[in-house]
């Protein structure tokens, strides 16, 4: 994706993270920035689902 947007990996990563809430930015850092984007999204979805379950109890 970064190549198609004519930006380096570091710049892409910075912009990618900037779009998330501060809480999700921390989660992505814990998950690992080297993982593929689809895995990061999948992990974030699981985390959000878990949080929603905790709040509904």
C-alpha cells in the first residue's frame, strides 16, 4: 500500500496509526506493527468485541 501511495514504510505507518484512537494506537503497538494490516484489523476487532462484552455484563 505504501508504494502505491508513494510514501515510505515509516511515513505510511505513522499515518496509519494517526487514524486510530490513542487507545487503539497503543493496542497496535502491543500487537506489533510488523504484522500484516489485515491481522492488525482482525486483532483490533477481537479486542473491541471483548471490551463490548465486558461493558455489557
